[in-house]
């Protein structure tokens, strides 16, 4: 099962999903920008002002996400700084309930392959952070909203 990987580091399927999200967000951003432009001078009461501020804040958030997705499409995932698992790392873990799960590190959820047997794992998650520098055989503890959890690392494959 060979996946076509683009120069950006994304598989063709992940690249398509990211591009589709980018297109949707750009359309939403354009509509919202027009609304924000129309808000200027049209605010008549506190409720209108609150709505205008909310739209302006949403526009800033959309700008940030559009920039992130655009960077991802053109440059690929941000390089790891050593404090996170690198994008593409695959780990096989045994959870305390006996479940064995294979997980792949992604930078945005849109990169998770629908066909992949591996579950998505973000490097910034508590589990992702707890796995930094670990190797097969290590037992790892990490904190979740349900309390302290533990996994055993069965295998770690770093991207080449």
C-alpha cells in the first residue's frame, strides 16, 4: 500500500482535504469580510456593536487558519523542534485495558487518512507530548481529563 506523497510532505488524499478546507474557509472569509465592511458606520446599538466585534474576531481567526492551511499546502507540516514527535511518526501502543492501537502523528486533523489503519495523534496532545523521546518497551504516563493514564510503547517508527 504505497501512498503518493507530495513534495509538501502530504499524501495526495490529505492534500486534497486540506485544499478543500482552504477553499471553504476562503469563501467564508470573503463573505465575512464583506459583512465586516458593511458594519463600519452601520452600528446603531450595543447589540449591533457586539455582533460587529464578533464578526471581526471571527475574520481574524479565519485569516489565521487560512494562512496555516496555505503554508501547509506549500511548505508541508512545520518541522519538529525536538519537543514534539515529528509529523508522520507511527507508534504502536498497548493501553492499560489491553487494547493495542497504532497511531500516526499528524499536524492537522485533515491529514488523517480515511483508509489508514492508524488512528490520528497530534504531537501537541498530552499523549503525543508524553511519547517524545520514548522507545519500544517504555511505559509512559500522561494526563487526560479522566485522570492519569498509562501506555506501553510497543514500536516507534520515525519518518525517513
